[in-house]
């Protein structure tokens, strides 16, 4: 069991759903992505930290200068691994991640 009683399969499902719906990803889940989600569960990484890392990385990619060259879509959950570590070691308030979610939502609705 994990935080809030989440079992391993449910944790993996939630991580992969969050990854699949993150802006700037291909939306496709590979076997390696499922493996990493299981590793994150085994390491005790909270779902909130994974979700916040996805938002932070997506914001860095999407909320760039309008004249910046477009980036290729992210093809693997492993792309987010360093950002997950960054979020885990940071003391940034959750309000900041909510702010980024709102900015991404506004960008997507344009």
C-alpha cells in the first residue's frame, strides 16, 4: 500500500493516466513507462510529487517564448525522472503547481 491506501496497480494506473494526458507528450504509454511507474511506487514517491513534476516540466516546455522553435513531443515517462527528483527535493508550495496548471489550461484553451 502507498499513500492514502493506494495499491501498486492503482498507483501505476494513475501515474500513466497523468503522463498520457500531460501537454507536450505523445499520449502513448510504453512498457518502460509502466516499469518506471512501478519503480516510483516501490520508492514511495507520492502521486502528488509525480503530478507536480509533470506539470512543472510541461510548463517549462509549453510556456516558452512565442517565437521559440517548437519542441518534439516527449515520448517517455523517463523524461520526467529528473524533474520528479527535483520536485521531491524542493520546498515549493503546492499553490505554485496549481498556478502552473492554470497557465497550462489557459494555453490549451486558446
